[in-house]
């Protein structure tokens, strides 16, 4: 006799098939997004070359575009956020699961779940302002020693 699923239940077999189709659909969508991005970026790559990733100048008037400061800033703010968030998160998890009284642990777990549900509006809003204004703000290079913490770093730490 043909066995439909390990449990022998037809419903399980149907669900398994549906989940397999859903997983394939996700892979097709992601693949389509990669192909679409690659095709749409070809004119820019042809015009500006790969040096777009390694140059620092961003001057739309001279038609010079370089993404290195943005890439560097993203990597530094992400690394800083990880350096702070990982030990803090592990410490809080250990405290809540092993040391805290049950009523404090339950209340904190609820608040942490609420915090995780906050959308990334705080992270996107400052960036959207520059995109809508016609480009990024002027940069003075790769120096992070200007005495201020970027909005990216603050919003990454908050989320």
C-alpha cells in the first residue's frame, strides 16, 4: 500500500505538499528579485563601473557617485550594534531564565516581545528623508571621529 506520509494521514501529506510548494515559491520569488535587481543595475554598472563601490565622492552635479562611505558606515554601525547587543541580550536572557523571579520574568518577556514588534520606522525615516531630498548628505570622508553618533547607530541599538 502507498504511504502518503510518515504518519499515514492524508492531511499530513497534503500539508507537507503545500509547505513544499510554499518553500519553492519563496525561492522563486527571491531568485526573481535577484534577477530583477541585476538587470536593473546593469545600466548603472556600465556607466559608473565597479568603482562605485570603492570611491568616496558623491557629487550629482559632476555625475560622480561613490558608495564607500555608506558601506563603511553601515558596517561600522552594524558591528557596534552587535558588540553591544549580543552580550546584553545573552545577559538578559540568562537573568530572566535563571535568576529572576517568575513574575518579573513574565513581565519582562512580555515587554521584550512588544519591543521586538516595533517596526523599523526609526531606522528607515532618517534615510528616507535624504532619498526624498535627492540624495545623501555631504560627507567629509570615512572618519567616525566627528564627536557624534550617527542616527543609524542609535536606531540599530534601539532595535
